[in-house]
């Protein structure tokens, strides 16, 4: 098992961070607290009536008001229609704010990236500081040996230029770290990496990379599909409506009050699609096009996921081989160093060269780790896990 914690010595990381250092949970909690939660569209409460339409008609005979004819026609609703209308309205209220959701995903991705940048900046600073000390010691030893041994002056020049290059690198890293600390208003100068997810856990996450997040469309598309389903349900409820209208008619004065003056009528309709066929066909076509679009989107996302997953597997494989190789190398060089130290009058230059080599290889190891963790972020972004609400810390073991 080749966890990050198992190669701490190999990376020459500083033992013990400041007691005030921030964990990833602290960092994300503080940064995300400034974000507003995604807002849901709000509409005024609506009560759906039992009567859909009231129609009033009047007609006169020779402009004689005594002979005025009045007809009132009422179109009733049904429980099925009212339930379908209420469901459709509830659906409208639940419309997701896609722009805010996209913004949230971008913000979270940037937070993950900046947190990892802080982590790797601190690791590189720790190694670089140690390397500067070793180069300085080598310069001092070579300077004392001038005139007593056959010294390669080009090595002195190389040490001086390397030390200056490292000084510039440290300066740039400190600037980057300061910018990140100030950007998020952190009151500490160190971040805690004790709970950082291990490489073994990242490998395990590759198995579940083809997640339900990828197999399903995004929330907005699901909402649109559900809206079409509810519109179809409303059309179906209206198709099954049997009583079309209830009609009351007043025909004006008559000798027979109840036979001729008043009348009551009912209008029925057969539950066939009739002129609703066009509307239903339109909705079915929209649903079919949406499903096709979703299918293409899933196919494209799956292709991206395969590519990102392949890149991550490649980085993990290269890193595993490199770490195994360098662990064996370190073991052999440590044995050689002990032999040299036990020799009377040994040349400290050789011991310092071994330490310099270890530190430079540690910087290479850090590059491998950085590639792995940022490819891991890409994987989480492509399969949709970074955009999940509520927030989940995927960098925590």
C-alpha cells in the first residue's frame, strides 16, 4: 500500500505544523459561508377553482327587454384536472437556478484547486528550504577544501547558481502563498494536510468513477423532462373530462313558467383526443428531442470521463513505479552513507551530495503527486460530484 503518509520521509516534509493551521474542512467551511444558497423560484399561492369558465350570453327580440333571452353556461373542472394543475404549478416552483448552480460548481472547483495549491506550495517550500541549507553547507565545505584538494571550480559555480535559483523560487512561492492566504482571509500561515485523501483511496474512487451523476442528466434537464410529463398528465386529465358544460337558459315571459321560461342543459363529450392530438404530439416530440439531447450529453460526458480516468490511471502508475524505484534507491544510498560515515576521515561532500540528491528527488515526487491530485479534481468535476449540494469534502480521507 503506497499511501502519501508512507512516503513522508521520502518527501522530506517538515515535521509538525503550526497549532493554528487550517484543515481542509475549516478552509471550505469559511470560504463557502460567503455563498448564498441556491434560490428556488417562488410564486404566490394559487387555488385552482372547480369552475374553469363561466359564459354569459343575452339576446333581445325586436329590442323588447321583456322578451330578453339570457343563457349562462358553466364549464366545471374535475378532481383529476385540479390535481394535475397543482402538480404542474409545484413543478414550476421547483425550477432550479442553473446559472447559480453552474457558478456554485465553478466556485467549488476553484476552492479545491486553491487548497491543493496551498498544500503543494508549503510542501515545496519545506523541501526547498532544506535543499538551500544543504547547498550552503556544500559551498562551505568546498571553500575550506580549496588549496588542499583538487577541487572542481565548476562545481562551486554550479552550487552558487543553483542556490540563487532556489532563492528566486522561494520568493515566488512565498508570493503565491501570500496571495492565496489574503484571498481567503486566512489568519494562519500553514495548512494542515493530515487528513488529505491517500493515493490508495483515489485509486479506489476510480472504480466508482462511472457514477449515477454521469449516468443521469443534470438537474435542469431532469426538471424539463418532468415538466413535459406533467403537461402530458394535464392533457390526459382534460381528455377524460366527461361533462363539458352545465347550461341555464331564461327565455323571457311565457304563460307556462317552468316549461318555456327556464331550461337546464348538460353538455357531454367523449373521452377522445380529438383536437388535443396536436398538443399531445407536440409534447411527445419535445420529450423525444430532450431524451435524444440527454443521450448525446451522457455519451459525451462518458467519453470525457474515460479520458480523465485514463490520464489519472497513467499518472498513478508512473508515480507508483517512481516511488518504488526511489525508495529502493534511498535504501541503498542510506546504506552507502552509513559506510562512508564509519570511515575515518571521510569526505563530507559525498554525504552532502547524497542529501542533495534525495531532496531533488523529493521535488520530483511532489510533481508526480501534484499531477495526480489535480487529475483527481478533473475526475470529480467531470462526473459531477464537485457540484453536489450539500457540499462534500472529497479531499478528506
